[in-house]
C-alpha cells in the first residue's frame, strides 16, 4: 500500500482494526469530514477511513463508502467482526464455517487450504453452472463455502452471525424526469465515476473495444485528463470466429477521435494451455470466453500501466443485451397470426442449428429462445435466454440425474418488488456474483 498504509490498519487506540482489499474512491471527502469531527489519521491510506467511519457511525458506516471493496473489521471492545462486500460485488468475498470457526477470504482457494476443510464439489452449484453458465451467489462450487452477496455484510459476535444488505438497486425508475434530464444525469454520473477512479498512485489506462461502454469511459477520461489516455485493444487470428469478434477497427475510430496513446495486440491464444492458470485465478468456472480475452489484454497492458478502467457491466446497467428487448419483440411477434406462429415459424426454428460464433446462427439461437419462452412468466422467459443446458441434458450430464435446481434468476425476480420486467432482469444480473 502507499507509505504508512500497510495493513491491518487501526484507529487511534487500536480498538478497531481493519483489512481492506480494493479502493475507496471518496476517501478524501470522508477523511476531511471525520477530521472535522475530531478523528486523527496516522496515514494517507484510503483504508484508514474504514475504522474511523465505524467509530463515528457504527453499523451504518458502510452506507458512506463509495468504492469497490471486500473488507473485514474487528471491534476489540465488543469482540465483534464485520465482513462486507461493495454494493455491486466487484470485489469477491468467500466465507464459511470451518472446524467451528467463521472463516473468510477474497479467494476461495485461501479457504481450501485451512486445516480441517474437506474439499468437495457442491452438486447444486454444478447444476446452476450447467443451467446458466455461472454459479449464482450465495453458493460457490465448493460445498461449505458461500459467496457474500453484493452490498451485504456479515455481523458476527457471541458465537453467531447474521447477514444484512446495506445497499440495493432501486426497484422503480423515476418517471418524472425528462429525457434531457436523464441524458444530463447519465453523462455527469459517468464522468463523476470515471473521475473518481482516475485518482491513482500508479499509471492507469483503459480497455477499448470500440463499443458504447468502453468508448464512453475513454471519452470521459479524455475530457478529464491533462494528457493522452493510454488505451489497449485485442484482436484475434487463427479461428473461424476471429473475424466475428475482431473489434479493432471500431477501437481505432475511437482512439483517433480522442487522440489516445493506442496499442493493439493480435493473438492466437492457446486456450487449452491457458485454462488451468486462468481457472486458478477465477476460483470458479464461468462459461464466458471474455475472461480469456481480459487476461490476455491485461497481461499486454501491464507492460505500461497498473490500473485499467473498462466498460464491463455497461450492458447490465443500461440494458444492452438482446434479451432485454424481450418485451419489444413479444409485442411485434404477437401481431403475427397464431396459426402462422405455431404452424410454421416455431417448427422451422426448432430445426435450425444455432451457435454463438456466427452472427446469423447467434440470431437463430436468440429467436429459438424467444419462441420457446413465449407464454411463460417473466422470470422463466428471462431464464430461457440465459439457459446453457436444458433440464433434460443436465439430467444426463449429472451422475445422479441432477439435484433440484436452485434457480437464482427466479429467486431474484421473486425478491423484487418492481413491476418493471426490464428492471428486474437487470437487477438479477447482480445475483450472478
């Protein structure tokens, strides 16, 4: 950490001690406010505000933090532990009861090494993975280890613990605001977020694909920075899908527009050779090839910079995936006579091949998911778009025929009080982590 900021870090009398993985973006503002209230700081570390916030506000201290973090705080006086994860779950936190103790870590592999822990596969989590391509929280792929949900904290004392949520997405959209108001609010919000994350003691840059998400981040960086932004892009060769996923021409347009210091890497990755190393870092499997490209472009960018900003999460936040257009497509589809839909369109679609690595076949895949889900409830329709293996195939793949699916998408829909299906679908994405 920065000079004097080595962890664990404590308050003035050592009664409150904390460790924090991540970054508290508003720590300077918090520090100034707490100093005005009489708190004394010994370091310039962002992590030190955690202990003083807890001193000042007790359990509400988490509501004051703006950042990405997994943190643990020990209150010596009360013999009390607080373990928390940031609002969007950017930083991971794993925990479990192991040999009668509450144990926690930023990586599951740390818990696997503890004496007395038997490493076993969680069949329910495997079922989730086969269904949706990821293990939705709070379960993990390891029996006996859970993931702390985003925006939540563990409060442990007197031999027990409880989990409380301190932040969640709002259930409803403010319909009173005009489109121009929203445009101004979104622009200022993006610029504020980018500005906060550009406060760094080390060199930083940005991943640039040329898509709306990363381009918006780079545009904001260029407006804020007094020097050219360093940007990094990745292209592929050697496979049939390389042309489909090659975004370098779009990235160059944005790099030229904002006059960035742009670097490109074109790779032919040895996926089989990389998988063991990447899965070790990931802790759990994720059926998304993006983690391969993220690793490769990160390794490339590390030659120049230490911190990278990206547009990851933009599609979830702004409804960018085609599955979010379900309601729009459904209204149009139902204008077609039912006889034509049931007698021609759906039988033809069922017989067509589908694949993610071709624009045409990917469109067929989405169309098949759409018609198969037509007539189902909102959570079932959304789940159909996300499904990797259907129940019949999962049953054949699982040795014991498969356990009952703990459907995290359905759980997210059930927990929401919103009447907006799009809003619920976006919120359910957070439950992945």
